[in-house]
C-alpha cells in the first residue's frame, strides 16, 4: 500500500478546537480522516447526520465525557477501536478488512 498526503484549508480556531476534542479520544486528525474515508468506501455513502439540535447539545456531551474521565475512564486508543471494528466485521461474516 502506497501512502499519499492531502492538504486541506480550515479556520485555525476550528482546527485547534477539533484537535482538543480528538485528543480526549486518543485520536489525531489523520486517524479520524482515514476512518472517515474507510467508512465512505465501505458504506458507499457520506456518514454525516445533519441536524438542527440545540447549541447546548454538544456542550452537554463534552461535559459528560469530561465527567467520565474525571471518574477514571481513560478512553481508548484508535488502534484498539480499529481492532474491535475488524473483529466485529469478521464475526459478522464479511471478512476483516485492515483499516
């Protein structure tokens, strides 16, 4: 497999806020973009849910995640999530595809 690089432009504040959230999951932007692209290929769809939920919804979710961390939940690595995804796919009889 040959790797390639892509470049995107985004607001620097958005980038920083995104990186801060991803860090809490033990992820980085490259990993998340690769996960997104794998899902697009696998599902033949763009996995986005567009909604008009209240602005406070995201903050509620972040506060809940923060409370979990303060209670001792350390989160999971991207590798651990990918391994579980591969196992679940294999168990479903679709054959494991390396992410």
